[in-house]
C-alpha cells in the first residue's frame, strides 16, 4: 500500500502490475469497482475509483485512509498485536451481521485504520491479483493463513488462529514449499502447540490457537468467541516465568515432536502420491520374478508337471487359467505353444495384484468359482477369467497323443457394451460421464467380461522324459450369447 497525489488530492493506492508483463491487467482493471468494506462505527462499502500509471507500473487508487496493513503488525510483541487481532475478529462479526458473505483473508489487503476501524480492500479484485502472483509472493500473505477446504466463518476462524500462532511462535504453522504442500499441511500436519515453541506463553492463548486450527477435538471457534477471547486477554500477563532447565526440556521435546510430525507427514504424502505406482512396480517385479522362477525351474528343477499323463497335462494347462497360474501353464508347454494364453494370464495376474494392493480386493473372479455359484450377476467393477465346461477327447494315442479340447473361455471384455452379466448400471468411472454429450447417468449395457465357446486341437510329445504340449491349434471359436 502507498499513497499518491491525484489531482492535488491524497489517495490510497495499490500497485497491480506492469504494462506488458501482466496478461490479467485488463481483468484487474475491470474489477476496480468491486466493493470492499470499511468497518468503523458504521459499515460502508469502499471502492477503488481510478487507475494511475507511473512509468510501466499501474496503481489503483481510492479514497485515502490513514492505516497500516495487517502484515505489518505480525512482528510486533504479542501484547501489541492482540488488540489488532481482536479488532479483526470484531470487524468480521460486524460483516457477518450485515449479511456480507465472508471471504478469504489476505494480510496485505486488510488495513487497520488510525481511527480504530478496519478496511477490507475488495476481495474479488484481490483474488484476481493473487492469481497472477508467484507462490512465494502469496505464501505468507495468503496461503499460510487459509485452509483449502473451509469456507465462511470456519475459514475466517482458521485464519485468525494461524495469525495468532504466527505472532506467538514467530513462524506460520504451515510453511510448505508449494501451494499443494501447504494445503496438505493445513489438512493433515500435526503441530507442536505455541507454548511448546515458546514455553513462557500462557497455555490459555496457546490452546485457543490450536483450537482455531482444528488441532484439538472440539467444535470450531466462532468469530464471536474469538472476539470475546482476544478482548478478554487485554491487560493480562501473557507470559509466565519458566526455569531455564524446564525451558530447555520443553524446547527439546518440541523439536522432537515437530521432527516426528513432519517425518510422518512427509511419509503419508509420499505414499499418497506414489502408493499406486509402487504397487504397480511391486506387482510387475513379482510377475517378472515368477516368470524368472519358472524359467529357472524348467532349467534346474523337475517340471511342475513331472510324471503327468498326456491327458492330465492338457487338463492342467486349461484349468490353471482359473487361478492365473502362469508358472504351471508354462510347465505344460514347449515351442511357444499357448504363449497368448500364458501372456494373458500373466498380465491379469499383475492387474489383480495391483488392484488388491490399491483397493483392498481383487477385481478378477475365477471362472470356475463363478460357474459353481450359478453364474451370478457381478458388480460392474468385477470381471471373470478362466475356463468352464472343459471337455477333453483323445484323437490319437501315444506315442504322438492328440486331443480335441472343447471349453468355454471367459475373459475381460474387449468392448464392455457387447459383454454379458451385471445389470446394476454402475460403470467403472463411478458416475463420471462420457464426452459424447450423453447423460452421466446413462448405464452401460453390459458388464466387464465376455465368453466364447472354443475348440482346440492339442498335440503333445516327450521332452526330457515329460509329456508337454508343443502345438495348440484353434478349430473354432463362437461367442456365447447370454442375456444382458
């Protein structure tokens, strides 16, 4: 804030940007007539009335008011600052009583007038100004005292508490390096109380700050309570005598508390941001490990199917799909036979492990289990995979066995709208509609899986003394047409 002389009259002026540097200058100027409020004996609107250019810098100016901004009083001693904070709370109560919608506070847009009033510069205009500033500029004037999820009186109460914490502790409670981080701190970061950082501070005022920040289990502090409490502290001793050894102990414990709180907060943020990726990587590592283990098992150890008769090898290969057991499937084949089926089972295994880690449950139901349960409708988040109605008929006997295999194969649908099953109308996006203009409530017409009736010709031979499948030829494949 500054003052200028406009046509011989002293005016209150606010810098708003430089020509050629601020793309929002026109929008800011368009809001120059938006109202602020001057709260004194009466409440009246206050507006900027014009714009002045000084070189490349632009200033909005309005009626002069002798005042000091809120951010200039935060480094004053506690006893000198409390009357200003009490005035701020009282002024917000007055605005609320006048049915003025409460707004986010900003320390460089609130002025305490010399005659005992409070001037709130136009919030709508300063929201536009704030949007053009860097985070570093906004951090201490706005971000550090506002909660991203609160509105109205609850937000105003939080802001007063953050200001009080700053005055007592000489630091804001939240000091993130980005807007996102400071928002998460406001939501979740535990804090040492001000009287732990400044042991001489009386517990009453420290508890008031923590209550306003929502760090104690009680109902939010109302603006009326803030005004009464802060006014009630006038003339009281705000500090107590603390022995040197006690002070050292409290400060040491506070430092340990703060370090522990911040460490747990960083850990929670890390897992929130990276948990899904870590789950995916872990699942891929598991899958790769299983594949490597399968390879090493084939090279250095007996096959999982050692001693199986040809028919048992064929049966094992197909039924292993139900459990996504790619290792067992791999033990049944050579010469890349069944590679598509093994790859499919491997991919679904990874997806199943990721879903289980991230959501707490698997999203793939084994086909044989689904079949035993009567093929019920499923939640749309679930899919089915595996083989049912398996039938194996011998076409050629040993030493070159060949089998015809008929079965139903169930798998995630390539096009869910063509699939069969659940009719609950809930899609995988949980209510997020399509981009084609249709209603978000339009239900999908099918579930997330489909079935085909397949017939394969499977040929086997000996490999290192064991029967293995070396060829799988698809004879036919027809979709299973079941009611949607």
